[in-house]
């Protein structure tokens, strides 16, 4: 009993002392051997794949004067996480361009020499996406940072494929930082900013072009447009949005290569058109599209609509309204915008169906379906937008009914506000009498008693109610 108590009190201390003595007796390099276990997400080799910056002009903070207050905390954390894991990482593309122009970037993209799988291992909340070119979305709360691996030349051996016209179908070829800069579309987008050193790397004189107000394609424009025809739309959008002049050599091939847009998947074309119309500079973008003959075929008959005085006024009012909302920090509804762009085609098709003897409302629904089906071949508007577009269009005949209970029912429609704003555009463009829009504005703001007094006489023929005939009861005697 006494021996057990003695061991319990003194043996742990003796063991600890012996353990410490054993550690002191170990060779000095043993401590360093303990730290040789690879850390998750850290590169085993100290050699960096994309660390060759010999071809870059390094622009210091004193010259570029990027305000760190405009940076996203999520982007900084992404950069720091990759750099601590032993990788190169930079804020790249439009975000750097906007920072140099003293604009607040809409989003931040990061480029790195880490592969998508390595990025995915560094960040617990991340996912690999994409097939044409694999990317990683790193999640920080509500913010998502898109991380791409430095791209190599698509003609190099690897997971890459182009079609007969030269358009890149698949492009999972990784390369160096300098190769990645060459693969960027415009010099203004080929800039790499390291928040840690606060230096900008410039491989293609993009900084000088931004200062000169020029938008210039990297490489031969004809080749770059063939690789990705959407670049023709992008150059127009960025020029209008940023107020940059398109370099003559960049502009020259667009008119003759516009047909290549027919080879672009409709869903991708829709995404680019959405960016163009929701840039806050849709008016300038449409003017540039017309100048470069790029509006033909993007939205069916849009070029014809823009050549008609009433149609052009209606579309331009809608685009101006969208620009004003975005520039004032408000949101814009894509469904409303595309409903305005296609409305005059719906009107023309509606007249055809009515002239064929179809009742007005069924004729309108047939016209809506036909217009949406015809444009789907060029521009795949998402179903969540087309459903709302149909509701906005379908409400328009109901605004002309100002008697009985119909106006009260319309006020309770879930899409009433969008339909009402659409009506006001039609009135302002001259398509409908201005008095109709004024009446609905007053009706919506009035109390119930005033609304009753505003109603017009109901001259529509009343429908006869069907009388339900009583079914003979089972106990009734049968006739013999």
C-alpha cells in the first residue's frame, strides 16, 4: 500500500525528468526532422512554376496609387492563404483595371500557380467548377472569390480542344504567369496586383494603355476573335463602360467577323448580353453595337425595331431607365429589360394572329410563345426570366379595362408594379395615350371610395351564369 502511494506521487515526476534528459541527449538536427511532415496544401518543392517575372514591368505603389481601402477582405484572405501555402497569387483582370481607374470593382478574381485541386485543399469552403476551363470558387460568407490557375497556350499538349473555326472548346492547359498574361484578352486586363508587396506586374503595357484611355487586344485580333467570338461583344461593352477608345487594329476585324457569334452557345451569349445591358451604360453599348453591326441577329428583329421611330424610342427609354437605376445603386430586373427589348416583335406577331381570326388574348399568348421560341435559337433567356416576361406582357391588355372589378384585381397581381412600369414606358413612347398611364397612377394612390368613382361604365356584355341542374336522387322512382 505504501509502495503504491510512493509510486503515484514520485514516479510521474521521475518519468518527466527522464524524458527531458532523453530529449537533450538527441542530436540537434532531430528537431528539424520533426518538422519535415508536409503541411496540407503546401507545395513540397520550393520551385515555383510561374515565378518568372522577367518579362514584366513592376509598377510600385508610388506610381499606381491603388487604394487598399477598395480591396475586398475576402480577396486579401484568399491571396494570403495561397501565399502562406507556398503559392503565387495575384488579384487579376478587371478588378486591377478598375482599381487603377479609381473605381470600386464589382468582383475580384485571383490567379495562382496552384492547380484547382491544390486550391481546393487550401480552402475548406471551396468548390471546383467549370468544364471549358476549371476554376475554384472560394467562399467567404456571402462573397465568392473566383480563383483560376495560370493558363498556358491552348496549342500546348494537354486537355485543350478547338473547333474548325478556331474557337476554343476546352482549355484546361496550365502554364506560367507570363503565359497567363499572354492568354488574357486586352492589355488593360493583363495586370497582376499583389496586395502583400503592393506591386502591379504589367507584361503588355496595360498600365500605359489605361492612362492613355485605349482598349487594345493582346496578340493578333483576328486570331483572338476566332478563339472566342464573345470578345467582340466584350470590347464594345468595356469601351462603353470605361470610356476607353478601341484601338483601330482591335476594331478593324469586328465587322467582317461578326458572323462567328452564330457559333457561340446561346446560354453564353445571353450571359454576355446581360452584362452589356446591365453595365449602367446600355445606351452607349447599343450605339456601339449598331456601329459595329453586331446587333443583327443577337435579338431577333432588334435591328428592325431600332429603325422604327416608335420602337426605337420605346427601347431607348427602357435602356435609359435601366442605366439610371444601376448608376444610382439600385437593382434592375433582367426580365423587365428583355420584355421591353422584345415587346415590339410580340406586338407585330400578335397582330398577325388576330388578323387570322384568333381572339385577342389567345392570340397574344401564341405571339409570346412564338417570339420566345424564335429568339431561343440565338439567345437562351433563362426560364426564370421568360416566365416573368410573359406575365408582364400578359397584363398589358388588362390595363385598358377600367370598369367593374377588373382594375381592383389587377392591383393585387404579384407582378403589378413591373406591369405598371411597362405601361408607363408604352405611354411615354407614344404607343398608348398618356391619359391611360395617368389614370392608373391616380387609381393606385386613391382610397377605395375614390377608386369606385373613377371606374368607367361597364359596357361589356354580362356572361350568363350556368344553372346547375339538380341530379336525380338515387331514391327517385325510375320510369318504366
